[in-house]
C-alpha cells in the first residue's frame, strides 16, 4: 500500500470523526488523533483539516488546538471565517481563543464510546 493511500485513509478517518462534532462544540487535533489510536499524530490531523476547510460536509471550524486557539483560521476563505462560523453556533471567541473552552469541548474518546 502506498504512503499516499495510507494518508488518504487517515484523512478520511479524521473527516468521519469531525462530521460527528455537534454544533456549538469543538475538539482538538490531539483528541481526534488519540481517538483514532494515533496519539502522536495531532499534526497529521491538522494537515487533514487544512485539506478539508472548503468541504461544507466537514465542519473543520470545530477543530482547534488543545488550548482552544483557532490555529487553523488562516486556512479558511478569510482570517475571520472560522470565528464567524463558531459564533454562529453560539461559541464565544475572543482574540482567536474560545471562551469557556471546557464547556464547549467534545472528546471523541468519551462521546463515541
């Protein structure tokens, strides 16, 4: 199996998890990686999100870093798109950081078991 096929399969697994994040909730790159059994691959989850930000079926705006910072915002159409999408779902964002992050955090390892 080629490396590109492996990466495609991993990206598809990431997208499947991201599609399950409820509106108004967020998760982190690392939490997705941990759920998929690839604990050290948070950066690969980020790469998958970079490829998905234009796909309306993958709510990439709901994936942030472990501190609730909108680190992927520069991959959207404008620097404020990610924040706008989150705010439309009731998530308060101030200076690129989700407020009350713990209340909005969705852990796939807990929620999908």
